[in-house]
């Protein structure tokens, strides 16, 4: 399955969005890959609602795809511009809004050493269109009430995380952090960057 080993690395970790302008990580940059033909399908979408499995709202929204590992999402299912619904063991069922960015908006992906030498992150540099789209979406999310203050990160049809946005991200840099080892960060960067 395309990118599945990279997705498995992230499922237990938290994914964070951050404006990277305050931290210069270029000295620790290990691997930068152009994202001209991503091997993993990345999406960011606003969160419209979240339903826990024991709630009545849970059955109101059928998942778009990816109900179990045997039936992964296809690219066609994930292309719905209006929104998708995905299940996650961690959060329940998330109804996600219109596509903010996808892998085509990633200019490059880098594995970067974080402040702690044992922790690595993946830094995404967005193209102009992606930078504008993320700035608008995170600006809207930062001033919204839960769960609309969250942006979903989806890789290969798997809902990885629903980070809370505290401030607009207008730098064009997005950091994915989940306590990665160096190898895990390099693998994910390569998958998102297409090499």
C-alpha cells in the first residue's frame, strides 16, 4: 500500500502545525526533497465536526472511505472538493471541510532535527498558492470555536491528527512533529516530497 509504512509511524503521535519563522532549523536540515510527484497523498482540511463512537451524531455521517485497513481510501474518494468524513481510533468520526492544500502545494519536505537531538520533525515548505490557502484557513481556525479551530492532517486517507490552531500560519512553513527518529522523519519527508 502506497505510503502505508510512513502513515503507521505517525498514528500514535501528535501532529502539530507551527509557524516556523521563529525557529531557524536550517543548520540541522538533513534531507530536502522536491515535492514534484509525491509518493504519499497529503491533505489539510478544516474540521467541521467530530462525533464520538457512542454519540448519536456518529451514525449521522458515514465515512467517505478507509473504514478498515482492508479498504483504504482511493485518490478519487479523497478528491471530493466539498469535504470528506474519516474515522480515527483516537477521535472518532471527523467531518472535514473543503480541501485547503494537498501534496501539489508542497514545494519541499525536509527532515529536521528539533531542539532535542533525539527528536526529529518534518518541515514542509509550501508554494505560493499553498501558503495563501494555509494562511486563510489557519486565520479562520484561530478565531473559531472547537472543533472548527482545528485543521485535519490526512496522509494517504488516514486521519493523522486534528491540531488546534492558535495563530494564523502565514510563513509558508508547516512543521509535522510526532517524536520521530531521524529515519522516520527522513522516510516521511521522502514520501511527501516524492523521492
